């Protein structure tokens, strides 16, 4: 008796990327795409509908980011098997995704056969963390974590805000902002404010999308 195909939910807000994944998967006799999502909100909704065996998803999507979607899915279904496929290789992106509950983490330049092998491995209950990603995770575990307030201040620094303007924006004292800036720079190992922003972007602690004015 032939085993049932692995049922896969594919989520990416870029149509060309998503259709490429779907075409790759649907050529496999042991796999079947049961749903396609283009936003964080939609991937959660479609997961509830289809209960896929494996969810393949990007980290940066509109309507709630990928980490939030992973957390929501895993909270509802602790048995969920999720593979992140993204352009983001920074240690913070890896850490947040795996902490949220993803079992696999791939970059978008991963060859097709390796993507398929990862799907089969995660479906079988085995994690799939390539050496480059494992190294990023190990690096993240060696570094101190920025607080939510420090990240908020870092985003404002990246937008060119002075300490005084940050204080006004967050409705705190200038001395409080100064202390947070000193702390986040020490944690990042930054020489100055511009260096702190550069390091935060490289590590995916912040991203360009998050810096857009709302």
C-alpha cells in the first residue's frame, strides 16, 4: 500500500517564489501542496483549515511576521512541523524562529533537492539545521539579548532620531534613553550609533521593513 503524500502548506508573500516552491513540491510523488499563503495571518488561518504535515514559510510577510505566525501555530498545535525558508541568515532571525518552534531553517538559495530532503526529514521528526545556520545559532547563544525597549530605541536611532527626540517619542527622560543606548551598544559590541545600526541589520535584530514609517 502506497503511503499518503506529505501534505504541505507553502507561505511566501512573493508570488514567484511561492509558485516556484509549489512547482518543485508538486513534482514529487510523495508530496502534495494543500494550501498557499501570502501573509502571516493567512498562514495561520490555512493551517487551521488544512492541518498540513509540514508548513514551509518565509519569515518576513505582511499581516504579522513569520515568527509570530510560528508561535501562534505551535501554541495551537504543539505537533506542528515548520520549516523556515528565508533570505535572512542573521543570528537573531535564526534564534527567534527556532525558539518560536520551527524545526528547520533554510535560506532561499538552497538547492531544490536539499529543500525536498529537509521536508522529508522534518516530516519524519528530524530537525534540519544546516551548518551555516547552526553556527549562527551558536553565535547568538553567546551574545546578550537586547530588551524590547532597547530594540525600540535602536529602531529610532536607525531612523536618525537624537536622544532627545527618542525621549519625546517614547515619553521617557533623556537620561533613561542615554542609559539604554549605552547598554545596547555594549551588548552589540558597537563603536558608535551607526555601527550599532549596522550590526543590528546584519544580525536581523532589526530590518529595513521595520524602519518604515507607519
